[in-house]
C-alpha cells in the first residue's frame, strides 16, 4: 500500500470516528432532554422509627418533592404520577418543598398550581408538606408569594408546616420552613417538641442538618432541594449542587449522631435535563425500631 493510500485510509477513519462521536453526543443529549426527565424511579426503603404507633406499623409513607409547577415541568406528567400514587392508597404522604417555579415574567403560576394540585394524592393518616426556596418567589424572599402558595396547597388537602409540628395517628411530623427564606426559624422548630414521642422531620434544604438546631433529635429527616444534581457522571459525584455540604446530594445518608437523612431527587426539574439522576418518588415502609425504645 502506498503512503498516499495510508493517508486516505487514516483520514477516512478519523471522519468515521468524528461522525460516530457526534451521533453519540446527540444521542446522549436527546436522552437527557427527552427521556430521563420523565423516567421516574420509585424507590422503596424501610423506615424504622422509635416507638412507632401501632396504627402506623407496616404502613406506607410516600415522599414527593420539588415538582416545580410552571413553564418547565409538564402538567400532565405531574398529574399522571399523582394519580398513580393515589392508586397505591398510601397511608401518609409528605411533600418536601418547591411547589412551583416562577414564570419567565416572574409571576406565580397560581391557576396552574390550583389545577395540578387538585390531583395531589392524599394519605389515609394525613398529608403534610413544607415550603421550599422557590415557593418564596423572586429572590426567595417574597412572604406574600409564600402565603399564596401555602393557601393553594392547604386547599388541596396538604397540611403545610412552617416551623411547626403536626400529628398523624400519634406520629409527630415537624416541618422546617425553607433555610433560604426570611421565615426560617430553625432553633424554634424542635425546641418544645417532646422527642420521647415518635417524630419525623421534613426539611427542604439538607444543609440544615449541619446547624445546631436539633435539640438532641435522633430520628429521620426527609429533604429535597438538590434534584440529585440533575446531571451526574457515572462513578463520580454531581459536578454542581445547590448546597454547601456535597455529601447530601441524594439518597439515604446516616449521620454520625444517629440521625438518618434521606434526600429525594425530585419529581420535577428546574431545567429539563437529567442524566444519571432520574426523577424520584420514595415509598417508605414504616416499622417499629425494635432495638431502640425510650
């Protein structure tokens, strides 16, 4: 084979490699935009709770988080999954913040939120929620916006906890208001809660677990906010997370002092792109923590 023939062969091979790479990149882009944002993973976990009331033993608790009603997330997608969860007849449903995202003109998607939340699944023993940073509107500091969101959610059957505690058949459910909001008051949430009683905490931003606001609490904390990073390289952590402590990106994270953190990857998205960080609905199976009683 002549030197010229070798050059032509090499050039042809390089063109094929480049074409193959371009097709691969386009395929990954299409997958990350069109497929994974709506490819929901239903994650099942056991949730042992100290002194769990008998009425809740072997019951289910469904966590939904970060639905981001607005211009980016498809309403039909959310409603379809709400209806699926409702068909499971969950015993408890909790929502861990970010009902909406502001429209491009900075307005609240009020009517859209009412239509979508009309289908929000209800728990047999209760339905509870907290607000996230986006629920506080522009710059996450609009108290009036948060009050509107709270009202719509309450009308949809969701008991919104803003630095307060609710009750579900003997299980205390404490809710922190959003860490970035002007209403965050972490040091008061568990101050007067009887931690000898079974308790579960809802907290949108997992960075709060590092603050000195827990008053000796040793139970479960359910959070959201991170979306699992939305794009995660295989075998590596997400390159971008909206939190200070990147350890809290997603999933179950046992903490050194006995608390148990679970960070849901979100059902919705802030931008329609996901890669290796599928949207999530979490189903917890409640069991009594037999090894720990008080």
